[in-house]
C-alpha cells in the first residue's frame, strides 16, 4: 500500500500541472489587447494608432456653427477632451504649461514644416506666454519675433531655459515652390540645421499639404522630400550635431473629398465671398483613407518608419472637428487654444516627451547646459538667431515671404537697423532680384 498511493496520486498531480500550464498558456496566447499593449513602453504606446481615440465635447452643443449662406464664420466653441489609452499609466492629461517647461527644461523645440506646424507652434508660444512663463534673459537684436513679421524663422524664450522656434523648413518640394531650405535642412554640405541644435533638442517636422496640383506638386514629390531629408539627417548624425527628429502627421482636412487639391477648391475659396454659395466644412468620417490616416500620412509613414523616426499622431483625433475651423471655406486650419485640437496635441506631445526622456529616446542634456550655466542659453540663441554666418537665420534666406525671395511687406525697418542675418539676406535678395528691398 505504501507504493500504491504515490502511484495513484502521481497522475492526478500531472493532470493538475497540465491544467495549470494549459490555462496560463491560453491566457498568454489569447491575451487581451490591453495586456499586449501594456508590454510596450508608453513611448511606443502613444505612437500606436489604437491609442489615438479622443472623445470631444463642446462647451455648448448647440453653438457649433454660424456657417451657411450668410456667414463665413464658425463660432468655434470651447472644447473638452479625453484621450483614451489602454494603459492608465500612459494617460494623457490636460495640458499644463508649467509641467511642460519643467519636463523640457534646457532644451530647444523647433516646429518645422508648413502651416500645420506654424499654427500649433504659435499657439504653444501664445499659451505659455499667456500663462506668464515667457522670459527675456538672452541678449538679442530683435525687437520682436521675426516669424510673426513674415520671416521664415523665429524663436521665443521661456522659463527654465526653453526655446521654442517656428520655421518654414522642408515644407514643400512642389515645382512652384522649390526653395533651398526645403532640400538643405540636414545636408552634409551647407545643411542649415547642422551644428545649431543638440541631440537633446527636438525638431518636430511635417510636410504634405503643399504637394498638390495647385502648386504643381505630387505625392511623389513629397515622398522624395521626406526620404531625402531623412537620409541626410541619418548621414549627418555621425558627422555633425543634429537634433532628435520626430514626424508629425498632417491634420484631417474637411473638404468634400477629404483633402484640398483641385482648382475647384481654389475657385470655391475665391468665389464664395462674392456669390451666394453654400459654405461648409464636411464630416469626412465616412471616407475610408481620410478616416484612417489621410493621403499624405499614408504616403509618408512607410518612409518615416523605415528610418525609425517617432510619430506624433494628430490626424485621427482631428477627424471629428469639422466645425472647429476659422470659417466655412478654410477647412484646413483650426481655431486656436482650447477651441481646436492644439490644446490636446500639446498635452500629447508633453506626455510623449516625458516618456521619451524616461526611456532614453530623447538624449540627456549636455554638461554645458546645467542650470548653473543658465542652460547655455545665450550660445543656443546665437546659433539659432544671431550669429552672422553660423546661425540658422544666417544660413537660410530668411527674408523670403510666401516662398519668394524678397523682403516681406510687413518688415518696414531700414536695412542698417536690422540684425546681421537679415542684412545678409537683404543683400542677397537685392543682388539676385534687383528690387527685392522694396516694401
């Protein structure tokens, strides 16, 4: 009997063991999406398309539009949002200017691209300034932000040694808009962004909207520009100091076919002010490509991913906001602040930056940028704005307005009263274009 009992129990033990093993195996293989998602870092999760669900609610549901035949304006009510992520530890909370400046202390943020970069950039600057966090420690020869004057580049200073710059860089390679800064951003030869930013700095870049028939451009031009720019960036990383680069999706466009491209859209824009036409931005949620990624993002993302460049996703969240545009004709640009998508996007960007720093995806500050050394603020500013030959301002034709190399009409100062980079630009414009100095 002493031997029969172990022999009888051993199969049962094996059965229980097998049941336990099978259960745990089934649990892993058939795990929920939230379990699979939680195995990813927050930095990875926040780039996933499945984590981009945003619930929007307007302050007054009945005050969504003043559009129609008698008015061009949308009322743009205040928005409230909630970002749905599967992992609660990666939750995107409301945008906090102080938290952003604390997280990003000692770094430079450059928004590069077309107007879909320029508008969020200016909105972020205005939000921080409106909260009282602007600063004036640097010595500068500019009385105001040149970007707000129509120049292609400009920076503003904020607390904790944070610099935020808006730049029309690498925004288009369409035939009617070929511009030196578009293809020389990171080129090993005369790249305008080489040795002016550190890898601890961040450049958020987008392009796409200007590659339309209106500008004699194509999707092929855009993908060439993206591939060329990223190839130069990858090559130059071992040769010079270049910033960390993130790609930002194009926002949803609420035109009838999901994007602005044709002359019919141009004619609608030009004639709607004078003719009794129906004016509206459209709900594009039923359009397949536009509801998923948008035509520009669909073309660019495979190239971006092939270079391992992180993606700041904004397209999906902006799809429901067809009544949050400035008016019923411009169905591309959104209302500012909490009346459009930008408040949410600043919060998403901040969370992504936090996750990048925590996970080592955004390098630590160099030693010279200690708080004791005021984050090397003056030197960084000079490389961006002041140095007569080596600054980003000096390397590009900063006087260009609307992609044309001439002095912008809004800049009324005399040549002798301008900072060195602008003087150089004006001399170049004068030499190349003759009457380029005329206001």
